[in-house]
């Protein structure tokens, strides 16, 4: 009995001691610290993980939006400012002839007189349209509709009335005033070809409604779309919509277009949507020029996979941090004071003069934090300065600005922009030198990029902005050129004065416009915008047809004389646009000569104007002179054989058509050469004029027929050799043979 009772006591004692020990640990600070830190760790890790996960998603969408926006901007710039702009400039340059050469151009002549009695010029004009079409890759047709005369000329055909044109309905819309000019229109040609059409009113700059005519260029839509999509070097699909939400380019289903329109109506810059199991992200860009909307749709499958992987990694990392925090809480809670004391002793070891109290040690830590904050404050100051410069740069370039952002410039001032083109050196060094100078007119230097900079000058309105301020600014820029000569080379221009900060971009644009006149003075010139008023805008008239004849004849001296006169005229205070138009015209004249003489292998004409134009007018004229002399020399060296072949072809035609009316205009069509040039070739090869040659051949044939065809009368023989007037035939025959045709036949019989 006794032993049985005492056997259960050790078990009860162990259970009692375990309960007491557990209760003791529950009530200790150590346990509470561990539990508190564990709970805190769970909350902190959960919040941090959730924040990081949502932040990662936001960053991913922001990065996609930024990247998509950059690509859309690149697509928009390429499509509207490069690809389509080349077609716009081509037809606008053609239309400008009605403005600069009033009464002189073929377009004005056709607008005023119609096509009757001008068929030869009509076909020449059609050839010009054909040349223009062939020079523009992707162009389907170039068409001129003379609505006031009701006829159409395009690069392939001539229609005496709009009723005969395949584009009759489109032309009638233009005649009714329903066709907007200066915008791209989608349409389908009569041959079912999908094109984009750009129209310009005639005459150029006309305010008359309806206008006298239109010039159209049709560009294949597939070519434009393929050219635009080629620069999309990433996954995703490009869509372009017009202002009505209709697709500019086809190639997808209506369901996709419907989802895109729905996403656009949400107003968000970036949208997510799904189509079945696939998720997509869409970004769009509005173009103000054509009122088009560029849309890029990219699949989110790859991004979603990265997000799931990140979520898994984040959960594993959070769990590891939680376990590690639990372990660390155990050691920190148990040995809290020992590490703290060691840390204080460690700090005192580095700072022996910091005092003996514990508080003083912590003060030294705050001193370190204070120094760190001071360094951070300095860095913030540098960042603020950079931000200010960036905002000023955006203001100069015309980016939208908030009102509070414009407070960086002093109020109550007038402003003028200085534009600087850096030819050698860095803008940073130029800005440092400028800041160290004394400024007669205060200014703020802004580096725009590695080759451009700007200076915002400001003067009080009651100070009286006048010529003295402009002269002081020009003098300062020239002084700056002298001080940095050898290290930096630049040119520049000053713009107009404006009365408000909002108009500073206008002054900057006028300064850039003024610097374009460095074409006259050199790239390192300093030009004032007001001086441009001294240049005349009148159009220049040159005989480029004569110049082409000189080149085709291989006349090197005549080429130099023409270029000398051309250059002297361009230097007579002409506006830059007038000079550029003249250079474009002479380049076109050279282009035609190169094609007509088949010199493409010697001189490829694809980008002839860009190759000929240099930084200055003198260099450009020298380049044109060199090329012209090269063409003339080539023609002179190789032209004799080619001329003989052409003249032989014309002789054969004359021999076979003696009974017809022969003229230089007819032969010019046969040889595809100008009448004057045909006459020159006869003189060079045959050593006699065209008229003398035709007369000699006709009379020789008449003499032979008088001898051999005795059954034919003199009147019949005269008609068969091209003389309708028998008396005139008698006079010419007697002038050559000394006897009349009848006397000649009788003498041959005897």
C-alpha cells in the first residue's frame, strides 16, 4: 500500500514544475519581447511585402507606359515629321511655284488659260509629275485637278474633262468644296488600291473658296503602314485611329477595334484589358497635327510570369526575414544591454573627448547624423538647381508649364532669347565661362543638349528695351566667342523681345529662325532677328532651261558663267526661303539633266539636293559648280558619239516623213529633247542647220523623182517631198539647180 502511493508522486511533481516553469516564462519580459517582436515582424513584413508587391506592379506599369510612350513618340515623329512630311513638302514645293512665280509657272498658265492649244506643255507637265512620283518611294500617283477649267493631269494620263477621270467622284467633292486641304485622307482608287491622299489648294496660299484647283499626292497605305511598323522593334501591335475613332490602317478585326476604343474612352494613359485568357496593356498618344491617336497594345503574359515569380520570391524572402527576426529577437531580448553597452564603449573609443556619460555618447551619434543630413542637404540643393535648369529648358522648348513653375523668372520684365549652336566643345564649359562674365543685360544660361544652348535675357519694361540692349547682347556674345577661342567654337542668334514668360518660346523660335541665316554668314556668325527685316522676299527668276541646254551641250565656260550670275543674284539680300527655293530649282534642273543623259551611275540623283547643300551659301554654290562642271565635262568627252546617234535617228525620221510638215517641235518629241537642243545638235553634227538639211534632202529626192518617175507631174512630186506651194518649190529648186523642175526633167531626158 505504501509503495503504490509513493510511485505516483514523482509524475505529479514533474507536471507541477513544468506548469510553473511555463507560467514563469509567460510572465517574463523576455517572452513578452519575443512575442511582441514576432507580432511586429509579422505585421511589418506583411505590410512591407504588400507594399513592395503593389509598388512593383505600379513600377512595372509605369515602366511599360514610359517605354510605350517613347516608342509611340518615335513612331509619331517618324510617321508625321519624316515619312509623310516628305510627300507633303514635295506637293507643297510644286504648289509654291504658283506663289513665287505668278504668271510664269506652268501651273498658273494652266489655271488661267486651260489646256487648249497647250497640249505640248500639258505633256511636259505630265512628265514633271511622273518625275515627282518616281522620286518618292511609295507614291501611287500625283494629280493636278484644274477645277476652274474642268480637266485633270496626273503622273500617268491627261483627261480633258473630269468626267473621263477614274477619280471623278473624288474630284467632284473637291469642286464642291467638300475636300479639306492640308490633311491626309484615306480612300480607295478605282483600281481598288488603298491609298492616303494629301491635297494642296491652287494657287498656293489662296483664300478663294472654292479654289481654282488642287494638287494631290496618293501614297500606298500598305507602304506607309509597313514603313511605320518597321521601327517597332519590340513585341506589341501598333494601331492608328483618326479623330473619329476610325482606323487609319486596316488589318485587324472589329472586335479588337471595339476594345481599343473602349479603353481610350476611359481617359487613362495606360489600360489593362483581357481577351479570354490573354491579358494586354495598352498605351496611346494623341497627335495634334493630324488629330490621330497612336495606340500600342502589348501582351502581359511575359510580365505576369515575372510578377508571379516576384510574388513567390517575395513570400520566401518575407518568411526568411520572419524566421531570422524571430531568432534575432531571442538574442536581442536576452542580451539587450550587453550589445548596447559594447556599442557605447565602441563609440567612446572613437571619441575619447566626448565625455564620460552615456548621454554624451549618443550626442556624438547625433552629430554623425547631423553631418549626414548636411551632406544630404547639399545634394538636394544640387538636385534643385538641376530641376530648375530642366524646367527652364522645358519652358524654352515650349513644353506646357504650371503657373507656379514660371515663378523662377523675375516678373515685370521683357524677355529675349539667345540661341547658341555649339560647333566644338561642351555646353558645360561654355556655361561656366558665361557665368563668370559681367553682363550688360542679365541672362540665364541653359544647356539644351550637347550641341545647343540658350540664354534667357531679361530687362525691365520701364527700362526701355531698345537697340542698345540688342547691341549689348550681340557684343556680349561676340566677346564670349573671343574669350573661349581655341576651346569652344559656336555661333548664335538673338530673338525678338516678348512681354511675358509664356511667350518666351516664341522668342526662342525667332532666334532659331535667325540662326538659319548663318547659311549666308558662316556657322560661327552672331545674328540679330531684327536684321532679317532687311531681306527681300521677292521670288527669283532664272532661265534653268537655258542652264540645262548648256550642260547638255558640254559648255564648261557657259556653265561657269551661269553659276557666277546665279551666285551673284542670291547674295543680293534675299530671304533664306527664296534662296533655298532657287537652290532647290537648280538642283531639280541638274536632276533632270542627269536622268535625261542617263548619268545615274556617274551621279546618283536620289538625294541630290541634300548632297549639294552645305553649311554656307558659298560652299553650296561651289558644290553645285563642281557638279555642273563635272557633268559638262562628261558630256563634252562622251557626247560626240551620243549626239551622232541622236542625229542619225532624226535623219531617218526626216527621210521617212518628207511629205509631212517637219519642225523642231515635232523632232523634239521624237528625240525627247528640247527644240533648241535639237537645233544645236544638227549644227554640231551635220555642220548645217536643221532647215538647210531638210531643204537639201527634199530637193535631192525631188530631183531623183524627176529623173526616175516620169509619169508623175511636178505638182505631185512637190507634194510628195513636202512642198504644198508649187511656186515655192519651183523657187527653191531653181535656187539650188539653176533651172526649173520642168527644165531639169527635160535636160535629164536629153
